[in-house]
C-alpha cells in the first residue's frame, strides 16, 4: 500500500509511525483547503464569522490555518520526533485523547486529561486551570512541557527553519523571510480556531429542525435546562459552557488543586475550567483527571452530588433523578455529537 494513501488510517491509530508518515506525506502533497475560516458561528454563539473574532494582532487566514494544521500533526516538534499535538488530540474523539492521561516523549505520562478542542475560538482562557489567556499562549506550551513534547521553542524553530517547505509556507502566511516563534504560535492558534462544530442534531434543533432530535433528547434538554438537574448553571444552552471555573465534586483531599495553583486563592481549590459539552459523547473519558469512563458515570456522580469532599461547590447537591431522567439526559448529551466535525477530511493532516 502506498504510504501517503494510507496516512488517514494510520493517523487514526495515533502511532509514532503514523505521525512520521503524515509528516512525510504533507511535504509531498498539497493539503486540503480549510474554508471553515469563512464560515459563521454555530447556533447559540455570537453571530458572525470566526475571522472576525480572531485577535487583531493574529488575524485568521487560510494560509495561516493550513500551516498550523501541518505543524499540529508534525511529530518532529518533539524531542524524540515521535509525539505531535495530534497524538493527544484526535479528530474522531473531538480532538481529545481516549486515554485518561496522555503519553508524551519516552512514555512519560501527563497529569490531566487532554480536553476536546471544540469551538475554542470563542474561549477567553485555556487549559483546565486557565493559565493561558489566549490560544497563542496555549499552543506552544505542550511543545515545551517535559511530560509532553519536551522541545525548547528555539530548537523547534531551528527544525522548522531547516525545512524549505516550512520556510516557504511561513513566508506566504506571514510575509516574513524566516520562521519565528511568534509566527509559529499564530499558525498553530489559527488552525485550532478553525475547529468549529455546529452540525449536530442539537444544532439543527436550535435552528428549528427536530428531525434528528427525538423525544428522549427533547425531554433531556428540558431537564438539563431545569432547576431539577441544574446542568445549565455551568453549561448554558448554545456554547454549553460558561467559561468559568467550578469545583464539581471530582476533587478529593490531596488531589490536583486546579485553579488554585494559578491564583493562590483558597477558594479556588479543586476548581477546573468548565468544558463545552459539544461532542461530549465522543470525548470520553471525563473530568480533568479522566477518572470517569462513561457519560453514565458522569450522570451518576452528579446525581450523588459529587464525591463528598467538603470543598465541593455548595450548588452541587444530590439530585432526585429517576432512571428515566438519567436516560433522557444521556439522549440529550448524545445528540450533541457532530458527526461531520468528527470526520471532516479538511481537518486531516
């Protein structure tokens, strides 16, 4: 079998060989266009094209997004040449990792679950603890992290600068003679901004089409938005995240301090960023530590009011949910799956 013809199948396997194959093929064949840079926001988000919400000093263009896509899947941007951003953020899993925590260079294991990369163009902070205030700040931290890709940015830049195709693409995208760290950040951030999901049965429901949004999902949505389940306090309709930080009952004494490690505030102990629930059925396992294997496990934990630690937010109390209620909530969460987003070939390397 031709190596380049099989790159998509290998990429879904997520192996080091796959990523090396992808990199080689990307140098030989032109990449597919990313017209998503001109598409409008999904239903429930502020109206307008995603190009309009990119930072003024980091404008979103087709050339930058295509360059960022190549960098995202290039395993050479790790110390061992075996780990890429795409190793831990897989399209079929809504650009998340199906492992509880990800394996970096030399098999080093991370400490948190790799979150889904969905509709981050509208987010204001990044990482589970919010330590990055922009995508440009976020995208290169995994490259430098010793548990992930473990490569100094200067070394990454040297590698990119030695690749004639990269030099050409940086010149096209940024109008610069040689690649720079800032351009590297902006290219990767541009690609991540194109990861827009807005074609699920829920999205079509928001636009008035309930043909794929059946009665169980409709009952689940009503329950989700009600005070009985109170899910929408943190996951409001539309984006399905309020972008804030919450101790949702997963933290236990002596565990990951979460947001507190960034702010130093005692009230932030055990708080983590509220993720969007879009494509949540595809992004198991769940919570910051990947400790819940299924959506049923998530529903049961919330029904119990968390794991009992006294730091749990007082809003989180045991819920009076019947088995039918839980099944309807699950049907609603499954209806947030955007199959087009999970298989769109424009996102493949």
